[in-house]
């Protein structure tokens, strides 16, 4: 009995690893921000319940997309130090196990959203699943160095999903949040690709540093952070937020631009790694500032 219990625990950890828990946490957090901003003032108990159910549904479908991504890219993952530990890459979980797990997660999440939230949110979330797991992973990623730019549309959807969950529609405010994440995605991933370039070269994926070189990629990162800076001002201009958000956005986006400028002028793997880490801080704190500003 005890041996069986010991065998089950690592198994569940393997399945959990395929869902990319840290990535999913950020996705659900961004969706939650969309929910909060969609509700004026303090949410009612009904709003809280609806938001919690929507978060569950979005988490399930997002986790399904992550599992499907691991399944499709298992051979590529096995060649890269960053991903070679994944259970699918190591052969610890079979293709059928991963496929069934992904299908169950997607079906459960879609059912939750359709029945207890609204059909619009379910269809948008399912479209995001298809966009990331199929269009990005299967088609775009191995085809073009602009994979991150085009595929970033799927990664930018969480606030839109959150907004739709609470309002039953997609307003301009949700599209502004979408734009911010859409523009944030390329410099975030390209900073990672710079110091992991040999991994991507071995994998055969046409990431920008592999196809266009280090210097060109660094310039693109700088340009994107500058455009992102402008986009981060839109919520204040559109009167979605107040001065607390504006000051936070200026400081955080200015910091991201500074990292990108230093990376452009004088490259090192350490600085690329620091830029990647700061990009995560930038998005997390920017949306946290949204949350605080909403209640000030």
C-alpha cells in the first residue's frame, strides 16, 4: 500500500509539470486583472463567485494548452537544456497519456466556462487554446522568426477573457490590456532567446537570434520596449486608471527600456538574463498597479 502511494505522487508531479504552473499562474493573474477592472467599485459576492469560477475554467484550458505544447514539442524539448527535464521529453509520460490529459483539461475547462460563466468566454478561451497549441506551436513556431510576434496574440488574451467573463462582451479597455501584453511578449522572449541561442540553434527553431543574429535581435528588443512604453500609457489616457498607475507604468516601462538600451549597447548573457527576469517583474507589477489603482 505504501509503495503504491509513493509511486502515485511522482506521477502526479509529472502531469503537473506539463501544465507549466508558473506560466499558468501569470495567465490567471492577468485574467483576474481583466475581471477586476471590468467591475466598477467593490465587487459583490456574486461577482467574486463568478470570477473564481472563470479563473478555474481559464486555468484548466490554459493548462491543457501547455500540456499539448509539451506533447508536440517533446523532441525539440529533449534537445534544449531549459526543457529537457519535461516528462514528455524524457519519455516518462507517453503521447497518449499527455493527449488524454490535455483533452480532459480542455473539456472540463470549456464546460465550466460555458455553463457557469458565459458562452463568449468559453469560445474565446477555446480559440486561445487553438491559437497557442495549434497555430503557434505546430505552424508558426517552426516556420518563421516572427513566431513570437504573431503567436503573442494568444498569450495576450487573458485580460480579454477576464473582461468577457464579467461583462459578456469585449470592450475597448480589454483591447488596451491585450495590446500591452502583445507588445510585451517579443522583447520578453527574445531576451531569453539571446542567452539560450545555442539551445534554439540545436533545436532547429527559427528564433530571431538564430536567423537574424544577436545585434539585430537586441535592436528589436529596444524598439519594442519603446513602443510598449507608449502602450502602457494608454490606460491613463483612456481614463481607465489614475495617477498611481501612470507613475508605476512610467517607472516600470522606463526600467524595461533602460535594460533594453544597455543590452543593445553592450551585450552579455548575464544582462540578457537580467532583462528577461525584469520583463517578468515589469508585467507582474504593472498589472498589480492596475489592481491597486482601481481601488484608490
